[in-house]
């Protein structure tokens, strides 16, 4: 069941990003280049899918997240609700890596 929840989270995240990207074209009354979008985005979808087995592993081990990452005083206990963030958490990691690389230049 947790795998299904994680897959739904991954799909939901990617559909939200798709809608945001498509709305830019809709707001300008332009045709959305779906084929080009798929060619440019497939690697993002594939990479964010990696978040599913990672979260399943973390959940299986019941690992807590250090609260200091998010500015809290105590650790965040594992919750099945985290499975819904499979796509988001993976993209958050990519964003953090890009920010770190940009700060080193």
C-alpha cells in the first residue's frame, strides 16, 4: 500500500509541474508543444521516480528525519504521509544541489 501511495505522490507532483508549465502557454493563447515537453522532461520524471524506492526503504527502516534540517529543535518521526512527497522530495534535493553549485562559482 505504501508503494501505491508513493507512486500517487510522484504522479501528483509531476502532473502539478506539467499543469504549471502548460498554463504558461494557455495564458498566452499558444499551443502547448506536448511532444517537445515530453522529450525535454522524461529524465526529470525518471529521476524523481527514484524517490519512490528511497522513501519505501526509509519507511521500512522507520528512520526519523533530523529536525535541524528544517529548523526544528527535535527530530521528525517517520509518518506514512511522507510517501506522498516522493516527487517533491527528489526535486527538493536537485534544487538544493543546484543552489550549492551556484554558490561555489
